[in-house]
C-alpha cells in the first residue's frame, strides 16, 4: 500500500501549511487527505485504508463512525443549536456535562469552566491561577512551573508552558512567569547507578530548589501531564508524583494536572491521576471528552481555588472572562453521550483487558536493533530510536519521521513524537486482532528504517 503523491488533489493543495510539518518533505510525498473513517480505520481520497494508530491526535477514542455521537449532535442542533454561558445563562447539556465531570473527577472538585481546546483551557487555567492569588492578596504569587519536554498547548501562555524549544523559537515564548524544571525521563536523565526512586527524589529536590530560588511567595502552580504525550510518551518514574506533591504542599503551590491526553480511560483508569496517585487542585481535560467529534475542553477546579475566585469576582462585579463558544450545547451534548458510551461499554475494563496485548507487542520492540526503549501503559506507548543502545545516543529526529512514513506506506498512521520516538495511541475500541495487525505493520516500518540507517551509515561508529 502506498500513498499517491501526484494525485490531482495533492497538487491542488500543495501550498496548504500543515502544523508542525516540514513542507518540503511533505510536498515530496504529497499531502495525505483523509476522506472518511470506519472504526479504527481511515481512508484517503485514493481509496487507501489506514489503521489510525494515534486516534487522530490522541483523541478519537470511539473510532470514526459512532452513529450515537452523530445523532447526539444532530438532535441537539435541532433542539438548540447554540447558546452561550454569559450573564448567568447556560444550557442543559453543559450543566449535565459539568455535573458528570465533577462526579468522575479523581479528587473532590467544585466547578467546571468550558473552552474549545486543550490550548484554550490551559490558557484559562493560568488566568484562574493568577486571579486566585490576586483574590488571596498574593499578587506576587504568579509563576507556574512546567517541565522540559511537556506539552500543554500552542497558544501564547499555554505554548509557554510547553517545554519544547521548537514551539518557542520565533514566537517570543515563553512569556514572563513561566518556568521549567527537569524532565521525568529516567531513561535519558537517570544517573549511573541511580534507581528510579532515587531519580524521582532528585527531581523533586530540584523542583524544591527552583521554588526556593524563585521565592515560594512567587510560585503559584506546578503543571504536569500524568504521562507526557507529545514529548514522547514519557512515563513517570517510581514515586515521582508522590515526592513532587509533597514539595508542592510544603510551599502552597497548586497541583495542576493536564489530562488532555491521559484522561478518559487511555491509561486503563478513568484519569491518569487515578493511576499515579495525583490529587489535583485544577485539572484540564479535552480530546477524548467528546471522542474529538466536536471541539470541547474544560478546566475543573476544586473548592479551595473556586471560593476565592467567586468572592473576588463578586467584589469586581463579574468574572470577566469567557468565549463565545464556552459551554456550547452541541459539543456538550456530544461529550455527555461520549461519557454514557464509555459507561455502557465499560471501556475501562476493555482497556485493562486489551492493554496487555498492546504492551506485550510494544515492549517486544525493545529488542529491535534501533529501539533503545519501549515504554507505555494502557493503550498508549512509544519506542525511542537510538543509533547506539549502550550510549543511548539518538538519531537525528528525521529518522523517527522516516519510520512513521514507512509505517504509513504499510497502512498505519503513527506519529514521531519527542523528536526521537514513534508513538502509538489507537482508538480505545480497538480489538486484539487489530492490535496485532497494527504492530505487524509497525514492525515492518521499523525493519525498513533499520535498513535505511544501515544504508545511509547513520549508526554510531564502532569503537
């Protein structure tokens, strides 16, 4: 199976700018134009069919043809196609969704604020943190600490939280009051002889020292994905979040969980927070909230944060923030239906049942000549490509992109992530047979990449 780069459709839109893409490279292949989908599969304009091994962008949990979600959108369109959430107004779908999110949150939560994407939600999370500390009479307590390699969006402030230099270059990011601490990636940053637990202690100590250096009265929050997604599917080392949260409590720093990728059963638990013992003060969700059928995201806050915000907004006359589409009834109705389907399918049990199949196939790839680490949990994982297994030296990022392209040639859509890794994150409805087919194709892509790096003399020179 091959993508046809010279189709008339590809020529017609060759100047379309793909986010995060190298245009020259993509023009050589031609844009991949997806026309339709069915279950875990999507099909392009030329009739080529692909397993969508990244669920779109970590998001299409229920596959590409769920009629109940289509009907939920259509029915709500007929009943109330739009209303806003300003001036003490709302709609029943957004109210129902907020109540459901509070009910299933991993820690006691109080209120939900809706937006349209993870980037927007993280932007507003920052606004709420700043407002909260102004309300408490702590106007200097505004700095947020994220992590190197973390991903939290691409807008001005959420893009600043993202700990990837590529997302900052040329955009004058990060902005003031956004800091970054060390990556939790033990494979690369663990020291010789250090256990995961010791590494976690060192990272927690580094975080504490950063807070002390900046001044605890200036640090407001710590933002983390339970599992780093776009950064390469980086798993938290043993004891990491327990040690970090102890530091945060010591200095009155909010724990903010970015559940945009991990949330809604991806890890085998409802949230990544459930899996790793995270007790967030604020939680941000999106993506699988609606199985990505319509854009919606949410910032969920506990009473500790909400109370001062409520009182301060009363003093100011209004909480003067929001979007035209915040709490839009149609995406909210689709999200409510998505959560109902998760319950009816008992999707957590399905993920727990099927995850060992994926993780066994994934970790078996760790024996491949160019795979340094295979890592994952639930229905998410990645392999990291290295030119030398002993030194853990990575290839140029173009090699991971090459591997993803070879998988595409064989009917599998994956993603180069974190520069040197190839990530898999299929729809949650995937079956055991489909997982095996996905990894059969993944193996072919890796083998062809192995042939390529040998041919191009890209391996580390023998000593």
